C-alpha cells in the first residue's frame, strides 16, 4: 500500500527566506542543506498499516551531515537544466570537431560549471572554459567509456580516490563537497561539475608544490600528475601536456 497525498511523511521543498544564505544564486537550497529529489521510501509496520507501506517523499532540502556546503546530484541536475541554456561566451565551438565529433556537445555544461566555480572561489585569474574543453579533449576525447567498473570516470576521467576526496570522505577538501555516487559521476554535467571543482583544488596543490602562485597550465599538469615529476626532474611523458597546449591554442585561435 502507498500512502496517499494527505498522508505524506515529508514536507515539500523548503522555502529559503531572506535570513538563509545561499552558496550561489543558482542553488535551490541554502547553505548547509542539499537537494533531495522526490522518491518512494518504505515505512515500517504500524497499527494503522500492519504490513508496512510506502510513502512519497517530496523533493526537499535536507541538512548536510558535514554541516558544510554539499552539492547533490539532484541539485547539479537542477542547476544545469535551469540556468545553462541561457549563458553565452566560451568555450569556443566548431574548431575541434574535425578531430573530435562530440567536441561541442558539452559546451553548455563546461560554460555553466566554470562560471559557477569561478563565482564560488573568486580567484584573481579566473578559470577559462577553453582550458576545461582542451583538458577534456586530452582526457576522454569527449567520448568516455560508459563502464562504471573502471578506475576513472567520465569525460574528465576522475579517479576513484578523487571521487572520495570530492565527497569529503578523505578530508582532502575543506568545503564545497560533491556528494554523488560513482554511477552519477558518469553523467556529463555531474562529471564536469566535479572535474572543475577538482581543478580548483589542483590550483591549491600546484601552488603549494611550486611555492608560488600556480598558473592554470601548471594546474592542469598537477591534474595529470605530471607537475611533481617535472619540478623534481623525474622522467614523465610530455605528450598529454603537448596535446593540451595544442588544443588550447586551437580553441583560442592563436
């Protein structure tokens, strides 16, 4: 038996009032809460329903266990579906499609998530969406394998341990966690959101390794686990960065 609309166990989506601060204007939920999509949940047996029942739990904002900022898959999909279609600007279209047929397929997601994370971190040197597009070209050629049972996931080829770092399980990040499953990480918008968030973390780690402010190119080196090898004069394969520079130059039409 499923409880009808007059017996629902969960309230509708929280209404954020003027006293509740949002991390970003695009967010549905206020700071310290995450969006939970509507789903069916099991209710244990009771006098009224001795065999137990199911209830529809409406879409709502739930408290974050960490007490910090968390992006859920539901909110990632909400943001991308609601705001990205109307954005303009880079990444540059039409210049990589001869080599990569799907090169322009994810431009809206790249544009949107770069703007989102630039708004969050407010660096003096904002991330260029064309850097992310060139990075995806070198990571997955815009055509990632669909299998979940691998060591890397999706367009930006995020590693399994990176997934745990992003969710806050290994204390790599101080805030702004991405709390999604590995299956959800295969979704293009979710993967780009997480990958761009990870790039901002790599900016911090590259800066620490260099003992000065890192550039975005050096940040990409750290994303690819090349930076430490290079600065310590250890052997490494230069091709991934050579390809990245080539694609970025094409995108900037230099």
